[in-house]
């Protein structure tokens, strides 16, 4: 009977360590993004401190793309209105 209890304790560490809380690493969106970049570009040696450089450049690209789309849509609307008035 003692061996049976002992095996159960060996197999189930939570039973032994009830007082100790298992700390889960809180994953942030930044952690997730750097992990995705590492998976996307496995041949590149990306480090965690490279993340800020990547994100800053990505922010600039996204902002530029958004501005370009807005300007193009605005110009398209103006051209369309002029054509409709003629």
C-alpha cells in the first residue's frame, strides 16, 4: 500500500507541491510577435533586442502604406466626381 501511494506521488508532482504555485509566463503580444518573426525567418539570427528596430520600421511602413491608400482613395474620388460632372 505504501508503494502505491509513493508511485502516485512521483507521477503527480502537483500532489506533492500543493503549496507552491506554478508560475505561468504571461505572454504579451510583443513576445508573440518576436516568436512569430523567429518562426517566419528561421535562417536569420533574430534576438529579442532586435524586436524594437523591427517594430519601429514596421510601424513606419504601415503608416506610410495607410497614408498612400488614403491619398489614392481621395484622388480617385476627386477624379470620379470630375468625370461625373462633365
